[in-house]
C-alpha cells in the first residue's frame, strides 16, 4: 500500500511542479468600459468610389473612467505603443447580411489596417498629441445597402479595443462604442 501511494506521489509531483507560477498574462489583464473611442465619419449619402472612414480621434492617453476622479493614463499603465480593434463591412443581399471582402480597397491615413475576414484597426501612440491615432478608410466599390459592424466585447455588448502591451506590462481591454453606430452598427446606402 505504501508503495502505491509513493508511486502516485512520484507520478503526480512532476505534473504539479510544472504548473506556472508566473501567469502575468492573466493576472496583468485589466478591463474597463469607456464609451466613444471610435468614430465612424458619417455623411448624408455615399456614392460608388466614395470612402467611409473610421478614426480614433477621441482616444487620448488620458481617459476618464466611470466613477473615477483621476484620468487613467493608458500609456503609463500599459507601456503600449498600439491598441487594436476589429470591425467588418457587410452588404445586404436578398435580405441577409454578408461579409464584404475588402481586398485592396482600403486607405490607411493614420495607424494601420490589417485586412482578412474582418478589419483590424491599429492605432499608434503619438507622443506629440498624446493620443492613439487611427484613421482608416474603405473604398465603396458597388451600390447597395451596407453596414459597418463591430464584434461584441468582454462585457457582451460593446466592442473591445485592446493594448499590445510590452512584456510584464498590464494588458488593457477597453469595452467601447463608436459614434454613429447605435447598437454596434452603422447602416448606410451607396448609390
């Protein structure tokens, strides 16, 4: 019996010992909600070859958090040079919303765009303006009914803008909203 117990202890010891004691990625993750960090540059009408723009003009280094008296210094907290968020362009086809392939029909004015099944907007920190800057445009190549949509965030209804934090720094996820996108969508027509 003693040999069995000793055998199981020796068997489990390496497994238990291999558990990480440094879970910084999980313990340094911080979540907050700050609305209005992205803006869809709405206009009264769009025509083929017009550009629809999204920007982060309101994403300052210093953000006011709900129920806090001191602004959050995002750059000092995260040491992050970039924040990113996801969105997509959809077109209504036969009453259903379908994802639109962007291909090369985009323009990077500030920050970067990564194009795949969705668009990743990447805002870069500007030391002079003390803001995270992004302005990306999608060239509208066909007429129809469209919408820009965001992916639900950690709180279930806003979308997330996430820091690309340096090693051992705080990873900040901000649940936010976009101006001109009630309920996470901006619907428009291209003539």
